C-alpha cells in the first residue's frame, strides 16, 4: 500500500497567536523550503499540506463568535471577515510553497464539505483525487463554512485532515504530521516530551495537556491529541514535531528519526 503524508503547519508556528496578523515570515519561508526538500525524496508517496488559521482568522472568529453560528445581526458580516482572514493567510502559505517549487493547489473547506448542525454531511474528494493522480499537492486550510442548520461554523484544518485521512485510509497508509511551535507533548515541569502516546497511556498523558496559547477557537493540544487517538482506530498514526527547530520537518517527511511525539 502506498504512503500518504498529511502535513499540517500549525497556526501557532507560522503566526504569533497573540498578535493579529502576526505572520512569522522567516519561519514560514524555511518550512516551505524544508517541505520542498522532503517532497523531493517521497518517490511514489503522496503529500497533502494544510495550514492552520493562526492569528489571522482566529481573532475574527473569536470576535464574531462564529463557532456559535448566526447569533446576531453581525454574524453574517463576521462570517465574511473570518473567510477573508483565513484566505489571506492561506494565500501567503500558498505563495511560499510555490516559491519553494512545491506544486500546490489550494482547496477551501467549503469546496470539500457539506455541513449541517456542526456535522459533516458529505465530503467531496474527486477534485483532490484527480489532482493527486496528476502530480498536484493539495493545500487545505481551516476556514468558516456554511452550516445549513446554524448559518455558519468554523471548520478547522484538523477537521479537514480527519475527514480526508479517514477517506484515503482505504487506499493509502496515511500518516499525519502536525508541525507545532512545541517539540511535542511536554511532560509537566520537564524539558522532555512524551515519545509515544497510545490509548493505553493517554490518561496519564492527559494530566500534562492544556489548551492553546493565544487566541484559538479550535481547541489546542488536548483536542489535537484526542483527535489523533481517534484516527489510530483506523490504523492512522500521527506525529507532533517542532517547526521552530530547523530541519525537523524535512527529517520527518523524509522518514528519518527526529525528536517529537508519536501518537499510535
């Protein structure tokens, strides 16, 4: 079975989540270069990239309470601002990957998912599948979507990845790589990280987990680990690595051993 790598550039690594539109341009440029270096070594393996909303769309989503749907007269304009900010960051990521010579093509969540009452009703994968067959690297991102019952909802990159990973798991050995501002999941009060998290040791690990630093409407590290553990039921393993340390992303894409936390 062929391998598929799904690499998520966390919003907390490519932006400063405490500063609205706080792009870390130098970090993003380096990560794009590392992805390009890893991609060149993948052979027949497939690659899908995603980027978090960071300090772009999370600020507007928090301001307009977008996760609650249409709640007042400002919700519809607020939905537009969330889309504006999510697309703004995605276009920057898109450009940096193109400049690094990665053949990416951007897909919004609303072009891939049909949503009602915060539940994914249908997923449309044909365009992504056709792109992969033709040597395209799909680039997805977290954004606001139309929710048939509630007006709107935030559809995070993790949710997009979860749906795509479950779909492609029937044809590929899928591995999800979370590029974080952290080395992995830290042990409380220690500089070391958990090398491995499983359903068996999760209760112990859970005591060391918290939410996200800065403005984040999508859940933080605890939510990330819980979602990754759900994917393990389908045989999909994940790894959390630092995007702040040069070389880590290229190492993990290339299959080399590196510092991080594996969720399996």
